[in-house]
C-alpha cells in the first residue's frame, strides 16, 4: 500500500527574508493609493485600510501583511449591518454564495454583526521579476507590475462584493425570502434596457 506523503516543514522553501523582499508590500499599496488621491490609513507597519465607493455601497478594505506565511490578507466589508434575527436567514445565503465562488469567501464579523469578503494571496503570486539586458531587476517595472496585479485583484474582489450585495440586501429586507426569490436576487442580468 502506498503511503501518503506527509507534510514536512524541512522540505518547504524558506520564507523570503526582509532584505530580499525590499519594499514592504503595503508600501506599494500606500504609494498606489496616494498617487491616485484615495484616502487610506496605515495603523501599523503590517496593516493598511481604506474606504471605497462602488455602484451599490461603500466598502471598507483592510489589508494585512502576514510576514511568517508571506500572505497579503484582504478583507472587504460592505456597509451592511445585520440584526441577530436576520443573521440565520443570511447565513444560508452566504453558504450558497460561498459554494459558487472560485476564490475567497464571505463570512460574518461578530461585533457589530457585519458581513465581509476575505481573501489571502501569497506574495509570490503578485510579484514577477523583470530583468533588463544586464540581468538586473528593473525595480520600477517590478513596482508597476505589482501595483497592476494588486489593482486587478481589488477590481475582482469589489466585483464579487458588488455581484452579491443586492442579494444580501434583499435577504435582509424580506421577512423570509423563498428559494425562487433568492435565485432571482442572485441571477445576473445581461444587456441594457
């Protein structure tokens, strides 16, 4: 019988050292937000937060750099407060939505009762080193690529939140929405009137 490979920390690649990492990943975000004139705050070296407005509502974005695992954790919370009575109804909807998602997940924050979308991306998925003719990394091009990837990631995350926000609002507004009503709320309209 073939034995399962076991998790062995000795065979994992070592984390990137702070010296090799260069600029802190949240410094990129800070630069990107300030260059675009977007409001943000940096409560600590490893956390960053901002508020952005989309079509349906305002979203609070929180980025945390997890140094040990080298993951950029992103949370996006719509302006949506959930009463205890509605939480049970909404949790079924959140479970259904999470089954449809290809990345990230919606979850509840305990106090105040809010909904947020969470996603973690390993740093290696965001960076790509470009080399010039001399074989040296072109820092400016790397920064631009990193910012471009983060911007596309933010667009995707906000797109997911905007996609499901009407269904969450509908579930909060209705007494006990039926399955057909929820299916209609989750449907995607195509075209324009």
